[in-house]
């Protein structure tokens, strides 16, 4: 039978399963993060720090596209895993077909919005008079690739839910390698500058989307047919709800980035650094944070099919074992990252080009202050995704909303009034510290519930009760 293809999720050793799913997922997410980072490295050496500042302005728009795509993909991945664990392959294949359709529609709508409102969007996310021409050139070409980018990122977690994390990784890796090869050719050999970096990125995304498309009609546990693509509103709401945490996390990051970059422009102008140095530096610091989060999310998201399947199968003992291992791994990642950011900030910023003494001075302070609580940030993010995997989207979304919106945005708006530019740097570690308290409380309660004999309470529809 079709559902038997994923039975190993209930029987294989937890540690082996986590390695099997998490490692490819980490690589996939790191590859996704590398698209923008590789562009910035080559742009930093080929165009200069204003070019890097422009990519920082455009970056939130790619995050918005990623947020929508991963909401659909992660939600479908969680739903599919739970339904396969409950021996319900019919709901699984229909959810995949519906996810593909709404992803395509959403990507086309977003592309139109980006083209129509380009100038307004760039100004809203902190473009300055100096970097605006670079931002417009880069954004125009990046917008062309939005449908490919979203399609690939929607299908990536779905491919993992089919029990094939390695192919999901290869889809993203192939695109990233192509981007890395084409970037220096387009920027230095052809002399296309910002346009060349964007075109290289889009071609890499096109390859990833093509590989993903080739896979979906030969999946193992999920068999697609014409009926899979008939829109089902009830089904869509179920898996979209499971992806809300992912959407909110990404979108709230965009909101925070928008406020942060505008505050950097305002308070940077009144400082010895000017507006362009803080905007560029914080953008680069956030790219390194994104690398850490790619590892954190990769470990957690890699566990989604395992947790979902075992929740559907009623194996709470295995879910508890995953929780313990997951939090331990994430804490280790955070400690390693903290050491790098505290002891080697100058070396890290130098990867993106050599600039003035003021630029380097601000960069060192920014790394050490802005990412001072990265260990707590890792645990917070892991807790949000684990709850999502358990089929508790509203609790997961609530914690994410607390950290990313209720704490982050007000702090970045209020602290600079009293501390100037330093207030912006302190806003992030303070947010992580406060959010850590409820995250730990929820994790402790969840562990205790997993240790009890009675069934867990689910936020899903009755037929999905666990």
C-alpha cells in the first residue's frame, strides 16, 4: 500500500532519523541563504558597500516571497506527515496538489505587486539616495525570478515529507552552485554589476524549480493524479493553518527589518557613521544570523515529518525523544555561533570587502551586541517549529508573534530614543531574552504532556485528533 513507504518513520532509531532528515534540510536552507549572501560577497568586491546596502534593501522582498512559499510548503509537509502516520494517503496527495496550485497563483500575484509598486517598496525598506539606483536594478531582475523561487521553496518541504530529504537538498544545492559559478562571470567578466548578480540568482532558482517539478510526479509515498489538483477550501485551510507560524515568523522579520532599516537611516544620519554604513553593516550581520537560523530551522524542520508521522501514529514516546535531542542540538549551534560573533567579528565582516575604519568599527560593535543572545534565539526558534510539527499551529504562532512583533518592533522603535544608534543594536538581544521565558515554559509543559498516558490535545480538526 502507498502509505507503507514511510513506515520507517515509526520504527527506525530517532537519532538516525534526525540525521537523515535534518542534514539535507540544513544544507537546503543554507543553500537558500547563500543566494543572497554570495551575491553580497561578489557585489562587495565588484560594486562596493553601496551595492551591498542595495541588496539589504531588496532582501526583505525575497523574505516575503519565501514566507508565503514556506507557509504553504511547511504546512503541507506537516499535514501530509500527520495524515500518512494516520494511514490516510488520500488527504495527503490532495493537500500536495492544492499546495502547488495556490503557490503558483500567489507567486504570480506577488510578482505583479513588486513590479507595480517597486519605488514605494524600496523607500519603505530604507533605500537611500545613494543606494537607490543599485537597489532598483537588482530588484527588477530578482522580481522576474519570484515564481521560480516560490515554486522551489514550496515543494522542498513537501519532497522531504515524501521521505526523500536528499533530493530536496539536491534541488536547492544545484541552483546555488549554478549561482556561485555565474556570479563572478556576470559581475567581473561581463561587467553587468548588480544586474549580473540578480540574473545569476534567477537562473539558479530556475534550475531548483525545474528539478523540483521533475520529482513531484514520481513521489513514493504520495501519488498525484488529476483529482489532487482540484481546489478544496477545507483542506487548504488545514495545512495553511499549520504553516502560519512559518509565515508569521518570516513576515514579522520583514516588518522588523523595515522598521530597523528606517531607524538606522534616521539615527545613523545623526551619528558619526552616517546612514549608509549602519544600513549596510546590519544587513550583513543579519545575513550571518540567517546562516545560523538556517542550521537551527534545518534541524527543526527536518524533524517535522518524523514528529508529524509519530503524532499521527500515537507514538508520544518517540516524539518526546526527538524534543530532548532537538533542544540539545540547537543550544550547541547557538554556543558555537556566539563564540564566532564575539571573537571574530572583524574577520567575518571582511569577507564582504574592505572599507573605512568607521565601517569596521561599527561592524565589530554590531556583531557583538546585536547577536549577544543568539543561543536563546536558537532555542526560541526550535520551540516554535516543534510545536508546529506537533499540530499546534496557534500556540506556535502565538509564541512567534510575541517574539517577532510584540517585542521586536516596539523595542527597535523605543530604545533608540534614549540610546541612539546603540538602542537599535540592543533591541534584538533584549527581545530574545524576554521571549525565552515563555518558550521554556511551553517546552517544559509539552515534555510533561508527552510523558503522560492520556492523549494530547490537538488544534487540528477532529479527524486529525491525536
